[in-house]
C-alpha cells in the first residue's frame, strides 16, 4: 500500500524537473562543494552519531568516574543501590562539567571558522582536535603512548603535540583504567578491614548461620555516611582531573 502511494506521488511530479530543484537535491542529485551529496552527508552524520557514545564513554573522564563508582558500590556491598541509572547519570553530569571548557575551545577554534568559510574541512578538523589532543596528553602516560607507537609501528614524533588521535585515544584509555583501578583499590581497603573484623568476631562467638557480609553492611554504610563519603569521593575524583 505504501509503495503504491509513493508511486502515485512520483507520477504527480513534473516530468521535466530542473536539475537544481528541491526534489533532485533531496533524492541526492548534485553534490555539494565538499564533493558529498546530501544522502551521503546524512549517512556520514548518522555514522558519527553511532560512534559518539563510544567516544563519550572511553575518551572522557566518564571512564574513570564510572569505574571508581562501581568499585565503591562493590566495596559497600549494597549490590544495586545506588542503581546503575543513578551512577551513570552522576558520572555523565560530572563529565559534562569537566569537558565543557575543552568542547567550547574546540568549537570556537574549529567549527566557527568552518561555518564562516575561513578554514577548509581538513584545517577545521586539525584546529578543532588540537584542544582534545591536549586534554588526552595531559592524562595519557608515556609508557602507554610508547606502547601504542610500537603497536602501530609509528615513528616517534618530534613533539607530543604531533601525536595522532589513533595513538592518543587507546593510550588515554589504558592510563585511565590503571588510575581508576588504583583509586578503587584504595577505596576497598577500609571496607575490607571492617569485613575482616566483623568476620573474626562472628566466627569467634559461633555465629556461623548469619553471613558476616550481612552484619558488616550496616557498619560500612554507617561509616560512609558519617564521613560524608559521597562528598569526599566525588570531590577527590573532580580534583584528580
């Protein structure tokens, strides 16, 4: 039925449509000044939108924040409290707060000159990616960058600013995973001590029917609340960037 309606609408179109008409442009006739037709531009845009979540998760402080919050929930032993939606939402807002200056600088140095036809697409990409490279370089460790250079068989650059995003991106991810696991291990230690103390006490008095985790959970939550744990954890995470 839909196919018949579409055929009917096409039949109603003028037989001699101008090459530059809106119909021909919509159906992808002439290419723009960049050599890409409108449908191809839409495909490129949709492809970029599908990659955007992966970039947000891996190439921003979102990675470190989510891993640390996951370790914190595991250390508290609360299982699903706070829920994943709450932790992801908190990590997203904190990430936007941290990367806002970088995105603003990238937009003003790359996208704005491109709209004003002051730069070509290649020049705009180079200028817009420069703040992102500086952000990644700030937290990517030299050891991880050297590993990526050896894996890609790339020649060492003359300066760190000459590194490409294909090298910086995985190096940044490896560095952030290492730092986040270190922070998670430090967070685990005080709660692990509480678990050991409670387990030794319950076993010494013969309380074998009640799991020590159930007994230690209220003490861990109480300790976390008394020291204002959320403020300390989030403040330390934000100051680490």
